[in-house]
């Protein structure tokens, strides 16, 4: 059997379905659908030079790679590749071929430093290190059983605070963009991100097909969001927190915890059965909130870095 690597064809349903299937099997704690795959291809900023790849064996997609530059970084030459192979189709050479194709492409478009995530398992560690990647920080995936678990009671909304949903900002989502741009600056990361392009944020984030505007919850003061929890849902009973954060001037009041708790209660009432989130292993405050909510660690991923040239 021969494994071939080629670009994803976003206009071919079998390709986007195969891509989403591989990612769901390899990373069951991250939401992917064919629609979200097509959206990412169509809406990623042109400066990212985004190129999704698939590894195909006898007409079946068994591996995927998301390959791009990081245009939100003020430092040029930052590139990323995230390679995943179906757990039941490993040891066929798909991962090796995908990494080689991704690295060659990133070198062509000017990347000098590559970042990749890999599940924290011995085979994955050895695979990355053989290719010159060095281990960096790590992050947990966490799962919450909404169908059978117990959520903490809803906390009271403090005086002067109003809870609103993203749907309430449909006519003007810019306040949510501004809060997102501020809070992302404090997210643990190997790369400095800056959200300055409102139109790009609208295209990529606000119009993301998994964004659930009714469940995305913001704590507002004087009508402006100062803390929020962004919710994704896939229509299959699964929920994922895409971002939770608080503006610096309003921290220490439990507003992010308030927003996330209310979002999860409404998600359960809407029939969601399981919720996922992710935390950098050094993000003690957010880990504490998620532990209080009932989340449990279900996997750990490690960030690997390689210099080119």
C-alpha cells in the first residue's frame, strides 16, 4: 500500500469529511466538522499562506496537516505545522511524509522557526525529537460530562454587572473583538499574538461555523463586555470553550468564572452532553476554575520547536 501526500481540496466533500474525521479520531477533545475545515481554508488570512495537507492511502485519508505562517505575530518567520494521523493507521509513513512536505513548504514561504503540537506520548516524543524538534511547554485537554456530571450552582451576578450573549452583539461585535484582542495578550504562548485587524477577526472568528452565539457569554459593565467565555458547538452534543478571559481592569472579581458557569448551565439545558476545554499547564487560575466546574484532564499536548537554516 502506498501513502501519498497532497493538498486538501476544500471543494470536494470527501476531502473535508475525511480531514474532519481524522482530526476527530486523533483529537476527540477538539471540535472539527467539514464546515469548519472549509471555513478555515476560506477565511484564514492570506498572509498566513495556509496550506492544509492530507495523507491518502488507497483513496482513504489517513492523515492531515495544517501548515501556515503566523501573521498575527510581530516577529516574521514564525511558522506552524500540526500533523495528526488516524490512531488505527499509524506506522505507515503518513506522519513522516506530512512533516517533510510541511517543512519544505514553510521553508519556501520564508519560515525560520517552526512550532508544532504533539500528544504527550512516547512514540510522538521520539518522532518529534528525531526530526530535530525540542520540547517546550505543555497544555492539558479537559473534559466535562454534562450528561451525567453535576455542575456547581449558578453564582449570583454582582451589582453593576449584566450577563449578555454574543447574539446580543450581532449588530456591532466590535466590543467583543476589543476584549478578545486584550485578553489574547495574556494567553500563555510561544509566539506573541496581536489582534489588530478587525475585518480579519470578523471573517475568521465571528463568522466561524462552530461559534455558538447563544451560548457565548459576556459579563458586561456599563454595557461593555469585560469578561467572556466563547463557546463552540458542533451540533452533535459537544461543546468546547474557545477562549475565556477578563479585561485587566476587571480581574479578581470572578467574572470569567461567572460567564463560563452560566454558559455551561445553558449548554446543558440545550442538550449538550459533553464539554471540552484546554489549559496551559502553568495557567493555575484557569485550571482551578475548570477543576471547580468539574472538568478532568483527558490528555496532554506538548509544544515542539525547531529552527530552520
